[in-house]
C-alpha cells in the first residue's frame, strides 16, 4: 500500500510525541492524522487497481451509482448529492466517462433544464470487471479482518452522522 520505501519509524507517533510536548489533544491529532493518511493510501491503491480499466475511484463510483439507479440514468445534480461532490466535479467525471463511451448525456424527458447521465452497455460491463478486481483485492483493506471492518464502519459512523452526512 505505501509508496516508496517504508520509514524506519512511525511518523505519526513521532508527531504525536512532539505535539504532546507543546499542546493538548494528542489522541485526536493522532487519530485524525492516521485517518487522513490511511485515506491517501487506500485511495492510491484503489486508483492503481482501477487504472487498467481506465478509471479513477471517482469515476468508478459514478458508474456504480448509475448502475444502481432504476433506469441507469440520473440527473447530474442528483449524482452530485449522492456522491457528495461539487457540481463541477460531477461534470468533469461525466465528461471523462462520456469520452470513454461508458456514459451518455440525455435530455430529461420532462424537465428541459435537466441533463441526465446514462450508463451505456460498455459502462455496465466495465463496472462488473472493475468491481471483480476491487472485491478480489479486498478494496485495499486486506490487512483488516471482517470484524475489524465492521468495527471501523461502526467507529466512523457517528462522525459521519454528526457532520450531517445522513440522518439516522
């Protein structure tokens, strides 16, 4: 997962040691720094796994969202809400997926102001292949047991809830 040679020490533990000499909040600083670093490592690994498919994780998520939708299409604004990304990011993602032939833009049948992104047959095939590779890799979380994964989900859920990510 790590890029390059591993360090001979844990830089977050060392930062926490030095932090504690100056400030309070060591457990929080250590946890948030670890969380951010793991996010970087996991995202890099997922992007590496998806690169042979011509995808990034962001584009993969968009394709999966479309594949999950009832008609294989969604308004771009709704995609942004569901993916929790800025509208400009959705436009960029859909531009790339359209260029590669995995998505087409269509006018909304009842609202002329709305544009739909619709997954193509090639897009559905790609989702299946890419998902098989991600599942086989353990989504870059292979170092964790199923129990660890459940615990991680449970530990992070209250933070997401408190941030307004969803309602319970």
